[in-house]
């Protein structure tokens, strides 16, 4: 299917569904957001998308507040665990001296 046929197909689907904002570009946004959800880095996503500027890539990624909060929680938990291990190692080292 060529680009013109694809555009017409998506336009027809959007019209039938009453989804005026649906376009071929919608699927590009969805794909790049899915890659972000799959833990691709912004650099990897930009390269995949053919973007030279990361700001352009950022316009395509639409993570929800819940997704961002879950990522922050995971990162914070990981950082906290790392700090606790470091402090335990320091305390053990101090006890030996």
C-alpha cells in the first residue's frame, strides 16, 4: 500500500469512527510512545524516528502521569536500595577499623 492509499484509508476510518483527530501521524506518535514504554532511551527513539533534535522526539512521546509516577517510584526505590547497601558497607568497614 502506498502513502496516498494509506492516508485515504486512515481518513476513511477516522470519518466512519467520528475521530476527526485521527491521522496517519497518530500512529507515529503511538509507535514512539510505545518504544518509550518499552524502556528505549530517548536517543534510541530519536535515531529510530530519524530525528536530529531530541526536542522533536519529545513532542511525539505521550506518557501518562501514572506511567511517569510509576517510573519515578521504581527509580527512587532503586536509588534508595543502592544507598542503603552503600551505608551498610561503610558501617561494616567502620566497625572493622
